[in-house]
C-alpha cells in the first residue's frame, strides 16, 4: 500500500468511529427522552384518583348476552 492509500484508510476508520460516536449519543438522548416521557405518564396514571363512592361489586361481571 502506498502512503495515500494508508492515509485514506486511516481517515475512513476515524470517520466511521466519529459516526458511531454520534449515533450512540443520539440513541442515548432518545432513550433519556423516552424514559422521561414514560415517567411522566406513570406519574399521571398514579395521580388519577379512583371514582368515588362506587359499590365494590361493580366490574366483577361481564354481560356476554348483550
């Protein structure tokens, strides 16, 4: 291999490494955003109060003949 070929190969390898670093950073950021959204949704579900004063027998049977 000549010097130009070696330089092109080294540049290509460095460029590939940089692209992978950027892709990993973007992936981690998207995972952080998804985790924050999931946490927010879970907090919203947990803060929802149950319906007040409903009898305990509601929701125990399903009408399958309707």
